[in-house]
């Protein structure tokens, strides 16, 4: 009995993660509790927490122990430091930063009627991997966007589903899934420019701007000729500036919805 009480007091994060994994495999609470030599109520509470809030798997499944004690946390808080997720951005050179700043200054006085003529488009990859970016850093309040608190990362890197979306003020399209999993110039013309962008241009008239990024497949000769033949004016956007396109917020929202699912997709078919 004393041994069981000790296990209950010292049930570590890795053990909790193992328990959740076995329950997800279909094992009963009673059998898992017996295997680990802990009380049925402990396993039951952990399982209920996971099923109702999802917090058990996020907190415990990684198996990594705490890096600080509660006393350490209090001392850090007393010094004005708090554990927060770092800001992530694509790597930027000084030239990238200058062009981004110039673009923002040029458009800072645009009004709703001007932005309402712009079709914002972008591709986003949703991955099956568990790269949920749960790294925490200690930083002071108000320093979220300080360079030392930012992690640079490229936008694509994991296998998953590549989708395309279009939004503008008061309108949007359905998400388009690229069956090939990638995009080239021909695919871009046939699957995006012709069925989506061309139709918006016809509905909006001459006062229409189309905004995409500077990916090579968007800048092929065929794509440029198609836009010119349909009188579609492209709105220039600085390189490596996805955050200047408001559709990024839509992609972020979809990513959060996907990550919040109690049972995340495990196959490409489920992800689609």
C-alpha cells in the first residue's frame, strides 16, 4: 500500500503519457491501472481530462520533465520573466526588412474601399506531424516581437496536404486541395488562375487587384501571360512576407482548429 501511494505522488509526465497512449489503444482503465500499479481513480481522472479538454495529452504526452521548479518560476516571475511561446517568422535579411517597411508605408493610408478590391490568396500546408510548436521561452512582458524572442522557420517542410484559399472583403472561395501535393506553373494556371482568379476579375471589373506571393510557380512566363491576357493586375508583395497577407490569419485559424481536435488525423485521407 505504501508503494502504491508513492507511485501516486510521483506519477511523472512520461508515465502519464504512456497511460494515455494505452487508453487510446482501447485498453480498459482497470487493466491500465493494474499494469502500472496505481489507483483506478487516478487513471480514470487522467482519461476524463484528456477526453474533455485535451490538456492531458498536450501537457503530458511528450515525456519531458519540467525544466524549472515552482520556486524557480516564482523567482523568474519576480524578475519580470514569464514562460511564453515564441513568435515564429520566416528568415529575413536586411534587404527583406527594408522592402517590407517600404511596402507598409506605401499602403498605410489605404481605406476599406481600396482594400475591398484586392483578392488575397495563398497556399498553406497542413501536416500530419506533431510539430505543434509547444516550445516555451522566458521573456519580459511587452517583448514578444523582440528579435531574441523570435524563431525563424521556413513555411514548408513536413509532408501533409497543400491547400489554396482566396478571400476578399465580403467574399471567399472554398479551399482547393492540390492532389499532387505540390504546385508548378502549369498547375497554378489550370487550378487557380483560370477557375478562381479569372472569375473574380470578371465580377469585379477593372478595379481589381490580385495578391499572391513570389513563389517561382507564381512567376512563370505562362502565369504572367495568362494574367496579362485576362487584364488581371497583380499587387506586388515583398518577398518572404506572408504576414502582410491577411489570409494568413485564416490559415492560422484552420491550423488551430486542427490542432485542437481530440483525435488528430493520422492519415492523409483523414487530413483532407
